[in-house]
C-alpha cells in the first residue's frame, strides 16, 4: 500500500509549533518533508527543555521533548538563508518542491528573494503557505504572534477558567498551545485543498494563515451564541451554561466528570446515588429548573457523590447509561486500554538514541495508512544527502554553503 501523499515534496521553513505541526501531518500522510534550519541552532524548540531526549548512554541529547512532538518524518538540512549561497540552495529546493511552508515575519523572506512571488517565478505550480500571528494584511500584520497572546485576544480566555465570582476565578489559558495546533491543522487542510486544485488545474497558489483568524473561528458555538444574543459568553469553569449537572464532582478519592444531558439521565443519576427525592423535587424537575436552581442543587449532588470512590461511581453510572469519566493524568492516559488498543503510542528508532517515544497520528486510513519512516531528525542530519542527491552539490558547493551537519 502507498501513502496518500507519496511523491509530494514539502519544503519546510517553519519552526516552533504551528508550521511544524502542519509539516508533520503532511509527513505522516507520506510527503517528503525537508526541514530547513539555522546552522548551529536549528528550530527554537530543540532547546526548549527539560526534558531532553536521552542518548543510548542515558545522557541528554541536544533535542528537547518539545521538538520531538512536532518533527517526526522530516529531513533536517542546515542552511543560512541570510547568505547568497543559502538563498540559492533554498530556491533550488523550492524549484523542485510542491509546497513551501514558512512562518517568518511579514515581508522578511522578500529580502532574501524567498517570498511567494519570487519562488512562483521559478515554480508556477508552487503551493506556498505562510503562517503568522495576524496574517498578511490589516493594521496588526507586522506584530509578532504568540499562542498565549492569541488565546487572550481571540476570546478563548474569556470563556476558560473558573467563574469570576468563585475561588480561583479569572481567565486561564488552555494547557496546550491550541491556537498554534489548530492553525497547524487548518494549514494542513488548506495545503491539501490547494494540492487538489493544483492536481486539477496545474496552478499553484498562496495561502495566508493567521493564528488570530483561527482562534476566532474555533470559538464555534460561542461565536454564534454572542452573535445571536449580543451577550458575550462568560467563564463557567467546569460547569455548563445550558445543562445541570454537567461538571466535575469530587468523589471520596478524587475527581470525576458527570455529564447529564437530559432529564432521564438526571433521574438515573440520582437514583444510582440513592437520592430519588432529588428527582421529584419541583426545583429540579426539568433542565430549565435545574439551571435556575443550580446553586441549591449542586451542593446536594456534591454530598451525594463524595460518599463513594471514583471507580464505584464510574462503574455504577456506566451501568445506568449516565455519561461520566475519570480525569486522567498522562500516565493514566497511556495505560488506558482504549488508548493502547488504538496504537496511539509509537516508537521510532533513531541512531543516537534508540527508540524515540512519540504519539502517533489519529488519522486512520483503510487504503493509505499513515507510516512512520523517520524519527525527529538531528540538526543537519540530512544536509549532505539532500543537497547532493536533489541539487547535485559537490564538495566545493557544500563548502561554499558551509553545509556541514552539526549533529550527524
């Protein structure tokens, strides 16, 4: 079986997370991804540790776990794009690539002759995707964009965190860089659509991806709630504005989630907990009643839940078809039998470190399965291979470029 993107070449000029996440998705789908990095330093995230990947002797390598998360399946080539020799090398690679990904500041690559218009002149079918904080247009286009700032600007932190009137209330960022990750996912979708268009017409095109655009778009129903009502939604913590009880509860040995979606589930929840009187209480009969009287109901339910252990509740509620679940840390996640059965943990052998422990792609294909052929590369590991095989560089050309692997 072949991979879905076999024969597609991606020139990856991105670093940190949003762009590399897109490039890794494309690599998982079978594209050849050439990651261009700064000599001697590479992607910023290589140094974002601890923890760092250990070598076979148990010593730290130069690659942080953060870097490992977004760079499997790629070939690392070190090129200084500020030099004429480096610019020629990148133009040479762009000429034989299907896609260029970049996340430089607006206008920066134009100084080097590596912008879309310059590269389109030598490769008219090129798909060129730029990822920035605020996009290529608008009064904020030249501002740097960071996930944390984008979560705040784009409204996510206005609905994330405990309610303002409760202990610990106030805005919170999400625990992972969701604006970056979602931009990487949208960029993946955009690149695939552009490649499909190219397949039909032979035409390349330019893609302008912005973290702020993505963050606003991904507010989903929160957006339409506001646009319909004119009232900005507020923070509810782990509660739900339209369903009660739909939140975390503390059992005798830890926290669980109970997500009651209708009146019948509420009845089964209360009866399972030995409190049928909470079903017939007129304050709590219907969803709208429970929303109106949540401040009276939640303490009663909390006292009910804290009488049993987490597992006792989960077993009983699952038997009663009431949606519930534990709140797992990552150690528990990777011991979960469903996670194991789905093969989400993958190991990819790397010469200096042995098996690199990674999380696999969630995409499942019947005809073109995801393949994991390359581990996250060492800095400059493929410089000589790529430049000699694809561009025909000899030793003199490599020397002029200064193209010597720094970790290979």
